[in-house]
């Protein structure tokens, strides 16, 4: 909301012209909010020139300016404003107005009209074309007809937001005919397809010099039209407009262009050579597209500026900034880069460029060089040391190698940003070398710089970002490190071989500190509690009580990762002063005792206490942590019943209570966890049945996954939202693995090694996205759910070591993705269904089920056994049978009569048919089970 006090206004109530005061008081009735300072200043007994948002002319006392921003006016503008005939500036932004009233066309002294941020609709009144003094106009909404715009003879700046130009046909010609228009701004609009054959009939504007279009939807055919809009355009910005396809070869139509910005589109193909004709171009921004080809396509153009009396034979003689990062450009860096003598910024990062860096001596004016994340190789030329104006040099994530010496850096006195990370450089500087610069951002990750902490860093008092991770540095932190750390915003010395005690060095400004994967030992210093994110995992710290419990009213730590250390003792009940904590990871230590109740006062989203020696109940104070996404307390000695409050964490994605001493039944409240993706309650003493309401685990039923396949916790760092990647130890296909990068793709239930009873609920098969189910080593009875074949994404199923009976469901044969199956040691019987998957498993996966038969088991099913035929005997009573033809004929007649008598009855009598076949099935099953039981008894007797 804007409040503007009248300039030069006295506060005499008689200064304001009465008719204008009354008009404004009538207009005030449109305010929705009337009880704030802005509205309360509008009173009948005060000078209207002193009201909020009002300015009056110093001489005539007429109201000349009215600013009413975000007042939520009542849909339409009160017509009383027509009395403000001397109004020059009217701003009604963000007021929920639905239409433009006709009377505004009567305010002919207006020079500034801003109605943006309103959902305007319908037809714009033609009376608006009467505002011939208007120089600035800003509109938004879904309105039609634009012919009136060309009558605004003084209009210089036009801003249109959220317009759909596909429903109107006159906007283009009307804008071009506006005689004084110099700047056009379009945002959130939809531009229609353009008939390119009509371009030859379009006469360009002579006044338009700046076109700014952002976050629009522009059809590719509209690009040639835009390039024909005006021959005098100097500034062309078309960023983030979903522009696809190749760029047209039409930039020569705008010979005066100085600035082009086409960043963040979907432009494909090679860079058009017509850009080389733009002899006045100073900035070319084409980053974040899909451009391909080589740089020679752009810089090797045969067109030069000699015919325009510019620098002889040069392409882009005025170019100062070239941005081509985040594309698909390939090939070497061409020698033609030397033709850009005025270049200040060269940004080529995130492409497919290869080969060495060229001689950099010709780029004496260069201030920023970015070529990171390419395939560049070779050594770094010493000519970089001649770039005296260089402030930023980024070549990380390439294949560079070789030695960097004093000569490369000796003249770079203005250097502020240096990133040489993830190459194969070796730093070889003299022992007494003093840098000529005061660096602010230094990234030397995965860099060979000697075995000791770099001594030259002690001279860098202005450094705010220091990353020397994975650089093979040994030894203790030097005593002078506190001088360097005082201004740090980001410190990363992880993945080295640093050791010893960490000194209580100065930490100010709440930096991000990563000292993980070293060999630091002893106590964690209290000063590190002044960080905003602290990563100390995979070290050898043994004590953290002083760090945790030293009084500090200004702790702002959001992420605390102390996992994989040697911390022992209790967790200490000192967490109340850590109220900003969102992520706490203390897994893989030697912590004991109970989980402190003060943890429940935090706003935790991730709590990982896996693999310690914690005991007692899962504290009820955690019920206040209603934002939990990850709760992992597996591999401890926690006991008691699973608390019901866990079911109140509706956003919980991962719950692991694995390998504890929990007992009792699984609470039905867990069924409220509709976001759960991984549920691991294995290796406890749980009893009772699986709640049938588990089909409420909707994240296990819906095909929705995180974009990057992880389970991440999003939190706010010092400046921007950041992501913390969680991991979990899970049983997969009979073995335990650590999952992180694909954890978000898993849908898993593990209830194995408990004392659960009853039947496996058929509702389990409603969780269609399940990839693993492990219910082994329980006391389940009854049959395997017949609909389990609906789990067509299932890769691992373990139902072994229980008391399941019945046949293996035929649906299992349909699970083509099933890679692990264990049904051993149950009471299953019958033939193993035939499928490529089920027969591919080893027979041990079905062992211990005495009633199972068929492949891959060696015992055949009864129906597969052929009756032995007695051998033919020679001689004997052949004569007795020689006259028995009558008997053979009788057998044939009897067979026909008996067969059709039985089959005919079964065909036409449904109830008899069902009864008969049911009897046969029961008889076969009884006979088969009797034989199997007798065989088993016989085997046991023989063994004994």
C-alpha cells in the first residue's frame, strides 16, 4: 500500500477545493478496508491535500495525484472521480477492479494511468483514447479491442500484463500506430500464431526502441513479427517466454540493437549468423536454451562491419557481454574469440565445449570468464595472469590438468571469485607467496594443493566462501584460521584428512559449516553453534555437551548433522535453545539413555537417531513435532508400545522403528499416514493383526514421486530454500542396503521378525505402488490374499517362516517385475503356478511347505504321475479270448451308454454338475494330502 503525502501542502483545512474533497469522500466509500492509517486520514474536517495518497498543485490547490494501492475496492471505480478534472497521475493497482469505467476518458489531463494488478475484463471503453496527454499506461486482465491505443499521441510507455491476444486481432497494428511509443512491456500474455506471409505488408514503427517481454507464451511464428516490429529497437528482451524451435535469420531488421536477452527459453538449433550484422550490439544473452553447433557459427560469420565505418573486418566490434551458458554448444573455443576486443563478460558454462583454453592475452578488458561444466582440457595458460581487470574466473568441472603457479595469479589484483574445482590441477606456489588479491569466493574442491593447510590463506581477511574439500590436506587446523573464518558465510573443508582438536574459532554471521569426513576428535567447540547449518558427520568427536548446553540466546542452527562419530553418554536435555532446528541427525554414535523431552519443543522435520543405544519409550513430547517428514530411530533399545501420536504426523514419509523392543499391537492410528512411503517396523515384539485400514496409505497407492527420486527435507537457509537429502538402511531382497538417491522411488512395508498373527489383509493389494513387502518370520495364518497379483510393481515379496496355508495365488504368476520371492516354511500346498518368474526362483524359496509340488521343486504333483502299465505275457489262454468278440462289443455299447448318461445329466443339471466336480476336487485333495502326510511320517520314522 502506497502512502504519499502531498508535496508542499499546508495543513489548513481551507486549502483543499471543496468539490474535490467531496468527490474523494464519495470515492472512499469504495474502500473495503477502512480502519487503517491510510483510510483514517481521509476525514471531512481535514485538508484533503494531506490525506494519504493525495498530492495537490502548489499554486491552484487542485488534486493532481491519487495513489490507491491494494485497497480491495468494490469491483468498480466510483464515478465521483470525474470531478477531479485536473488529475494528472492516477494509480489504482491491485484493487480487484473488474472493468475500466468510461468516465476515465474525461480526465484529459492524465499523464500517468496505472490499473495493473486488477482482473479487468470485457471491452476497454473507446473513450480511453481521449487521453492524448497520457505518457504512461499499465493494464492487466482479459480485455479486448485496442484500436483506441493508436489515438494516445503522447504515449511513451505501455505495460500489458496477463492479456490473451489470441482473442483479438487489432492489437498489433494499433500498438504499431501509436506515434510516440518508445517502450513496450508484456508479461504473462499469450501471443497468437502469426501468418508470416503478411510480414512484407507490415510497416515497422519508427518510435519503438525497447521491447520487454517476460513470462509470456509466444508462438514460434510470432518471433519474425517481433523482429519486424520496429527498425529502431535498441533493447530486445524476450526471456522466459517458452519460445521453441530455431531462431529466425531476421535480426538484421533491427540494426540498432544494443541489448538482446533471450534467456530461459527452449530455442534449438544453431545461433543464426544474422546476429553478426549487429554492429552496435553490446550484450547478447542466450543462456538456458537448447542451442547447438559451435561458436564459429556465431563468431565465424563472413559479415563484418566495415561497410558501416565500424572497426574494419570485425564481428561484434561493440560486444561487451556474451552469455551462452546452459546450452548444448560443442567444439573447441575458436580463435575468432580474439575479434571481441571490448569483451568484459564471457559466460560459456554448462555446455559441451572441448579442447584447451586459447591464449587469453587479447582479452585485456575481460572482467568475468565462466567456462565451468564443460569438457575442456589441457593446462591453464599463463596468459590468464595478464588479465589485470579480471574479477571472476570459473572453470570448475572440466578435465583440466597441470600445475598452477605464481605466474598464473601474479597480476590478478582485482580477483574476487575463483573456482578451479573438480579438475586435476596441482597448486605449486612458493612458500612465501602473498596473493595480490583479497578473494571473497574461493572454490578449490578436489584440488591438489599440498598436504598442509594452505599458508597463503592467512592473508585473505575478506573471504566469505571457502571450499577446499577433498583436497588431500592433512594435519591440524592452523592457529591463524580464526582470522580467516570471521567473515565466512560458507566453509567447506570436508573429505580431507584433517585431525586434532577443533579450536573454538570465531564464527559470525551464521555461516554454513561443513567439516565432515575428517578425523577431528575430542569435544565440539561451542562457537560452532553460531552456524546456520553444521555438518560434522564421519569424524571422531567424542563429546558435545558444552557445544549443546552452553547458554546461547542466538542459536540459529537449522541443520545439525553429527552422525557417524564417537559421541557417547546421553543426548542431554538442552534442546530448548535450538528452536530453529529443522534437521537433526545423530545416527551411528554410542548415545544411550532416553530421548530427551525438550526435543519436542523443536520444529523438526527430520529426526534420525538410528544405531545408538537409546532406551525407554519414544517420548510423548515429540507429538508436538507435527511437521515430521522422516523419523528413524531404528537399531536402538527403545521399548513400550508404538505411540498413537505418530499417526498425527500426516506429512510423515519415512518411519523406521526397526530393531527395537516395541511390543503390543500396531495402532490403527498409523493408517492416517497417507504420505508414508517407507514403513519399517521389523525386528520388534509386535503382536496382534495388521490393521485392515492400511489401504489409507495413499502414497503407496498413487503414482506420484518426487522429481529427483529422493526423500528430501526443504528448509530455508540464510538466503534461499535448500534441500537436505535423507537416507535409510533397508532390507532389500534379503540383504540390508543404504538408500539415498532413489529412496523417494521406494514404496516399502517391512513388518518382519515380529509376533503378528491373523490373516494378511486383502486391503494390502490396494497399495498398487508397493515395490517391496516383507512380512516374514511372524505367525500369520490363513491364505495369501488372492488379489496380491494386483501389485504389478512388486519386486520383492517375503512371506517366509509363518503359518500360511492354502494354494499359491495364480495372480503371483502375473508379476513380471518380481525379482525376489520367499514363501518357504509355511503350510502351503498344491501346484506352484506356472510362469517365467515363479519357476526361475531356487527351490529353497518354496521349501518347508510339504504340500507344494511342481517346478522348481523336485517332487511332482499327483496328477503328473503316470500309472505303470503291466508287461505283456506270452502264451497262456489265448484260446479263451478268441471267441470274445461279443464281449468287446458289449463293452463299447456300455461305454457309450454310461458316458452319455453321466455327461448328459451333468450338462443339463447345473446343481449336479457343481456337486460332482466339487466331490472330485475334495477327493483328489484328500487323497493327495493323505499320501503326503504318510510320506512325511515315514521319512521322520526312517530318520529316527
